[in-house]
């Protein structure tokens, strides 16, 4: 979930423990890029991607994920934040918040 072990604190461990205990499905059975292939065309809203470069769920397929999003809308933003894993918003909150605000402001003016 978190790329940099130095970012793992008591809160992160607590959240992960709760998430694991309360999970209704085993997400390891699903490949995120396959779910995106089927889900993205059904969305009737602007699409964007904001990923941690070291996200174990997608790091080897970020180019393909970006391509799927942009195939539906070539202007869709797709951004990758270095030194971050699956919990990119927890691990790199300043970068995540700034990039998310930029994406949202672009779609609000489109």
C-alpha cells in the first residue's frame, strides 16, 4: 500500500488493519487494469487518472491504464506521482492534493 517504509505510521497500520478486517472481497483476485477496461466505457462523466508510480496494483501497467482512459477521451488527464504506492493520497498528500485540484479545475472549466 505504501512505497516508502518511512511513511508507515500507527495511523497507516490502524487503517490497513480495519480495511483488511472489513473487506468484503479479496481484491487480489481482480486485476485493476481488467476492471478498468470494462468499467471506464460505462462512465458518463469525465475520466482522469492519478496514480502512485510504485502502486503494486498498477505499476507495471500504468501506460496501458493511461491508454485505456485516453482512448475514451484523448484529453483525459493522467498523472503519476513518484515515490508513492497505492495510498498515494496518504503517502504524498501535498502532491496528490495539488494535482487533484488541477484535474478538477480543468474538468470544471471544460
